[in-house]
C-alpha cells in the first residue's frame, strides 16, 4: 500500500559518513553515561516494599503519589490493579526502616484523606529478586540478539546480519543512554520496550535489505550505492505509513496511559524513531562498508546452464 511514491531516487548514502560519525559519537557518549551514571533502577531490580491498598471508591493514584512524596519524601510507584478501587504501591528501600514500618507510615498518610482505605497486603522484595530479574532480562536480550543474527544470516547474507545487529545495538544503547542521562526510572516495562524496539528495528532493516536484494536482481548496471539508495527510496512510503501509525499509538500511551505506561511508551517512542534512522543510515551504510555486492545476493548462472535454457 502506498499513499505516495517518490519518483526521483534520494541519495541517502551521500550523507553516510556524516550520519555514521554522529551515530558513533552518540554511541560513545551513551556508553560513557552508562558506565559513569548508570541507570535509575526501579524496585523490581533494587528491592523495596510492595503494598496493596483498597479504597471504598475509585482510588486517586496521582493524589496518592503526591501525598506520599510530600509527607514522606519518597518517590512511590502507584498503579491500579484488578479494579479501580485497588492500588499497588511500590516503595524503595529506606535504611533503618522495615517494610512494616514503611507500610504504617504510608497508611497514616493515606488515612488523613480517606479513613476507610485499608491495606490488604504488604511484602518485601529483596535485592536478590532484583538481581535475578536483571539476569533474566539480560539473558532475554542476548537470546533475542542471537536469534536476529541467525535469522538474517540464513535469510540474506552474513554482511547484512552484522550490519543489522550493529544497528540494533546502536538503538538499544542510545535509548539506555537517554535514560541514564535524565535518570528516568528503568523498570520491567522499559525492559520490555527495549525488546520491542529490537523487533521494530530489525523489521525495518529486513524490509530495506529485502528491497536491496530485489533491486540487485533488476538493476544489474547500477552500482552498490545506487542500488541501496534506490531500495531505501522505494520503501519510504511504507516506512512513513507504518511508523506514523505506530508512533500515534505510543504517543497516545505516553500522554493518556498514566504513570504506569509513561516510561514504557517513552522508551518505545525514542526507540522506534532511532530504529528508522539506524536502518537507513547505519545498517545500510555498514552493509555497504562491508562490501556487499550483487554476487552475495544473486546466484550466478553457469555457462552450461544458460545453454540448456536457450532453445
């Protein structure tokens, strides 16, 4: 489906050195930030207190969060679960206080505005659980990367596989770098968003690589640079339609999804934009630098086979 078609080929690879220099510098800055500042991990990773509170009517999550922050000076994660009357409150570890003491302080604050609010459950999530989650999340990320490399190596050629995985790592590291710079909370939903970003990024790369292979077959007199430019230009209509609709969804979650989806939608939005950029200017350019050529993608026909085909 095409809303528009670009008649003239856009010379994307003319700017490959400029954009790849910017990408390389941004990548190094992101790695530096991750090594020096790290990530602001949520209590799923660091440990803390989890409370469940029931209200007689719909629970005002924003008001609860502000109450706890103002009275106790603690950034709490508050979200609905089950029904609109039930809320889950997650509190970071406070030195010198047990989970029970934290829960009593929170309930004392909440009962000042809603005396009928009742705590139904409280438990402590230890750092060991957080370490297991971090390990499992890293394992999932590595398995996804291995799967992508294997798929692309079989589907296309190893040069495309290497180019795609470098572009995917570029997207993930830059998203993590942004979260590190602003010290936004890194939670399990954000980790899920990173895995989704990998999927979006590799999908865009596969579309472009597939079109490159088609153009190598059709345009036999064109150089590699011209084929890549032509292939990327041919995918522009599809790229605009697909990513505009996807960004509309993520922005809707960002603005209307509430605090529970805020950073998840933010990570997805940043990652999708980076995925389009990296597929065009990073993955395609790296494949070109690795020396991809027509012979890598189009099987040559032997002379005797040609003679057999000719009547």
